[in-house]
């Protein structure tokens, strides 16, 4: 995908923000709501393989979860036979970037890992993808009183 590509007649791709072994995440603009979103698109070459089934399970499982440290799914679908899903775009640094800046013993990194583990425990009945939490994932928005950890 390239900047200005339109996905599913609804999302205008602005730029790539993350790439993993299975999918790429793009910053996009939701045309209908004039809002910035993150769109995760399965790599096209994984479609016919087991990657598509795993990606579909990730969409279904994530859609069922409700936790303050897990981003909800706004939308999902297929474009050109390739599955994608849409979630809120969270501005900020990734956990990897924050750990690099603060070091592994930095209180912020430890708090973020604890929040990630809390979200994983919440999802325990579901088969949580091994990539959660991943240092490359965007951190959650500034932490609210609900999570009892102060925002920076």
C-alpha cells in the first residue's frame, strides 16, 4: 500500500507505522468520520497459508475483548481478497522506544509491561496471540485513573 491508497472506499492510507512478520499497520484517515485510525493489513503473500486463519482468529478474539488496555476493533473486512482490521490510532511511542529511552528498569517501562500483563490476564480464557504485548506495539493512551498508574 502507498500513501493516498483508499482501502475499502473508506480509509485513506497516510503512511506505514509498523511492520511485522504477519501484517503491516498503517496510519489512515477514516473518510466517514474524518478521524485518524490504524489499519492492520495481512501481508498478501500469507493469505493462502495458515496466516489468514490466524489473522481471522486475532480479529474475532480481539473484537470480543473489553479492557482499558486493549484497543477495540472499529471495523474489519477484505480488500482484494486480503483481510484487514481497523482500530483507534494511538499517538505516541512504542514500548520498544520507551524502554530504549528509559532503560529496562525505568518505572514507566515496568508499568507498561504490568498493564500489558493485566490485559493478557483479562483475555486468559481466549487464545491470546503470542505477539501481545510486543515491544513494537503502540503504548496505550496516557493512563487514566481507571488503571491506577499515573500518566506521564
